[in-house]
DNA sequence: GTAACACAGATAATCGATTATTGGCCGGAT
DNA sequence: ATCCGGCCAATAATCGATTATCTGTGTTAC
C-alpha cells in the first residue's frame, strides 16, 4: 500500500517542521518527489486532512495547517479538560502490567536526550516519541480505546502547534514534573496526579502565550 | 468536488443502515452506481475511514464497521466521561445567544416526530438530526472547537452503534430527560445538568446491554 | 489613471485502463 | 477421505493522460 508510505513520510515531514504552516502541499510535486502517481498522493493527503495534519481548500488544493494562537489555546484547554479525568480512571483501574509499563516509559523518557548539541533548539524525534508514549501510557490504564483515541488526536494537534511556537521555556523543570506524575500515578494518588497533570499542561500552554504576545520583550 | 457528494451519500447510507455491519464497500460497484471514477470513490472511502464510518482491511478493501458490543460500551463510557465536564464548562460560560439556541434546539426536538407510523421501528432522519443538534448545542456554550469536535466524533460513533442495537426501550421517557436537561442548563445548575446527562447516557447504554446479553429471554 | 475584461499558465480534479494481490476452487497425492 | 499446493476469477491498488478551475497579468475601454 503505497499511500501508507507517502502518508507516513508526509506526517513526519509536517510534524518535524519541514514545511512551514500555510505552505501548499502540491500533489504534483509530492508525487514526483516520491515517485508515485497522483491518486496515491491524494489519498495520503486526504488522510492527513482527516487527522488534522493538513487543511483542504476546495479547488485550491492542500496546505499545512496555518498556525493559530486561538486554536492552539483551545487544544491546550481541551487537554486540560479531558486528560485529568482519564488519568483518574486510569489510576483507579490500572493493573500491575500498567504500572510496569508506566515505569518503563518513564525510564525511557528520562534516559532519552531531549536535545542534540548541534541540531539546535528543537527536541529530538526520539525524545518527542518517548514523551508521547509516557503521557499515553499514563492514561492507558483506563482501558478505553475511544478515550485513548481522543488523546491521540489532541496530542497530535498539540505537538504540531508546539512545533511552531518558539517556546522560550520559563524556568521549567519538565523532568521533575514527569517524575512527580509517575510517582503520584503509581502511588494511586489520583488527586495529586490530576493536579500535577493540569499544572503540567497549563505551563506548556503558558509558554506559548508569553512568546506570541510579548515577542522579544526582554527589558 | 465530486468526492464530497459521494462521501455525503455513503455517510447517509451507512448511518441510515442501508448496509449491514461487515458489508464490503466495493469501489468498483460504488463508482458505477454513482457514475464516477474509482479515484473519486476511493477518496470518499478514505475520508469515511478517517471519520470511523468505515474499516479498511489492507489489500482487502473497505467495509462497514462491524458491530462490537465492547467497542460500543467504550464509546458510551467515553461520552459519560467527557460530556458532563464539557457541559459544566458550557453552563458556566454560555451567553444569552447560547441560551436562546438551547431553547430553539429543544423546541425543534420536541416538535419533531421521532417515528413515522409506517416506517417501522427506527427514528426518522429529522428527529435524529434534531437530537444531535440539541445535545451539541448544550455543549456549544463552552466555546471550544476542539472539545466540540471530540463530541462530534463520539456522537457519530455512538449513533452508528445504536443503529445496530435492537433497542427495546426499557420504560424510558426521553422527552422528559431532555426537558430536565434543558431546564438545568438554563438555570445554570451545572451539578444537576451533569447528573441528568450522565443518567441519560447511562440509560442509553443500558438499553443495549440488556438486548445483547439476554436475547429474547422473555419469562 | 483606473477599472473591468480576457487571456495564459498553473494546478486541482477526474477519468479509463493497467498491474498486483487476494481468496476460493480444483486436482492430485497421501 | 483429507490435506496440501498450484491455477483462476475477482478486485484492490496504481498509473498516465484528460478536463475543469483558479490566479495572476496584460490590455483596452472609459
């Protein structure tokens, strides 16, 4: 299934930031680059649109979603609204296997370097994936596929937005936040875990507000 | 944009139950029936898959999602988990325009006949739509597109499942439930509204459990 | 000088035909 | 009689070419 490969390639490219928001995704060019036909490329693009990773402008083709501060804030709020509730369910229901996977995911997250020296300011692909897996594993104890799918969609949107938010981290200790999250979850302390998660998500959202509303005001 | 029409047609047909769960959706046949090419049909099918209204079996084509009791229960639980929280936000934030739209949606719901005499046991399209609009309007006060999109996806999945759940309504007064929901929302009584909504969703889910686990055990 | 129109190039959307893969069917061997 | 393996029809997936639509530019009329 060629469209699968093209889809994966485009998803990676968009999430990695190879294209800027608003850039046109021309089926012709993409088809030539990938060495496939138009139909295949179109199929992949339609899928991307379904996942929210591309916009479709009728009779004007496809494009990378344009960054919108408002939309980003709504996604962040949606996560703050939904994830704590699911986390509570997860903590209540998770079994030993879940506990083990949380530990494993946290370990992997801690041991994966977030930045590579030369690469510059952006997270490594490996860390981004470990980060996603940790957050998802925390919720997987709920055992509800529909809820986890909701998480997946919001996470994707959230990551895409963050990629384009030039975040100057206000003294933030992500490592510590994650550790507190892991501890509270494994202690079955739902209240604490939910509170820490909300704070974690709030801080992430706040980092963007600052940058977009006070660009380079360092006085 | 032809694929749009084909998409709309298929969505309606699937939701209406013109195809049974598991039925193959053959691009060839569909293309012939609709008088369009394969590419167009495929594009529509890929969209359907994205919306959860079709399954894709690699190298084996597309099919109507097979009904799964487990999946349905998970969707119902997801709704019970998310919608009350969003309803609270909506009640807290909704403005006068929202109030007016809630009243209008409820009025329309009440005045739309749920069944047509001859048609048999299934809801009319008009009532199903009015029902959806009422529930969605209740949540729209939250003003968060990401959350409403989540609602839309869960609603679609929920409706599709319900279409195939031969629900024998246990003495249920849907009209009354909706009225209590409207009243609590407009009274800004978030606690009551959330509680009524959870009960509403629980009863809907329960109707299916009964039928699938005790098929025709009447005495 | 401005504004409306028409042309041209680019590209989105669609089509009909070709290739590749699947699952069932038949025959032969054990 | 049953099981294994190779044909065959059906159809999924892909392709290259065609048609329709949009955007920008240049021209002409006022």
